[in-house]
């Protein structure tokens, strides 16, 4: 089962027959089976499903955080299975953005320093000015010197979004980005995420259990028990 981008010449992500299994006390446990999908430049894709269906595991495989047990994943034209761990990490640092349910900000760094760190790790010049611009883009120019503990959950997620987009990624992976926020704040963060995504023409893979959030993406795929369900006719 597959899903193709609207413009195959601009394919950023291409997963073919991906599977993932682990050895368990009761035998081989299949977590994902025969997953195929593709995503083009600037497109957004929602992956939905119940807890335990394999959504987050799939995201990890697509981002090169894990190796699939079978199948192949191409990210920005590179076959992930042909890269070693260091090469995959370098690709993620330079070409991939992440936004998680938990904000994953370093508590000992200010908002500005958290964003600067991502830019420095990616090897980009002018990290300070780039970070300031990214934080201004998410409406936090007045919070540059604040630490995560001094910010609300919504503000922390805005810092995380600024950090993700600051490196100008070709693709962004978002795992339940509004899951830790109240409804109003979550709506505001979602608006910001999609707005920047469209302006920077970044491909977006969004893992969510929220149908309203999924509906804002160009396409949705549903996982059940580790397999993609056929789209409704």
C-alpha cells in the first residue's frame, strides 16, 4: 500500500515496503509491516492511529533514528540504509527538523541559546542572528534571554518550532506537537507550525491522534496494528 507525492520529481521522502520487528520473549514481534509512502517538497502528511499502532516507530524509521528490519527509506535523495549512524546523524542535523510533544529544550540554556545550539551543531554561520530571526518569527523576540522554566508550555513549544525551522530543513517531523498544550494554546501553536511550514516550503510529517489537526494536512494515512489502512473510497 502506498501514497505518492503530487510531484514525484520533488520527492523528499520515499519509504518502500518498510517493516520493523524486534525479538521478544514470546518470539518475533512485528511492530510495522509493509509500509510504503512518499512525500514531495512542501507537502504535509498526517499519520494517525490509536496509541500503540506504530505511529511514533514509523516516524523514527522515516527520520533515520532507527533502521528498518526490511524495506528502504530515502530521505532527501539519500538511502538511509546505506548510511552509517554518524552519516544519518549528520543528515538529520543539517536537513531535518523535529518538534516533539515534550519540548526537549535544555533547561540551562536561554531561548536564544537553545536555538543557536541547533544551528551550531548543523555547522551554520551567524548562529546568533539566525536564532534571533527564528525566535522573532514565532513571536518571541521579547523572550530571548528567558530560560525554559520561565516560559509557558506554549512559549516553550514556540522555541522548539523556531529551533526546528532555523536550520531551514527540507523536512520536519512533528510527533503530537500540541499534545501537552491546552486547546487554545495548541490551536495557536498549530497555526504557527503550518504557517511557517508553508512559507518555507518544508515537507511535513505529522504524527497525531487529533482528527482536526490531521485534517489540516494535504493527506492523511492511518495505521492500525502496524499496517496502513486503505484510504476511504
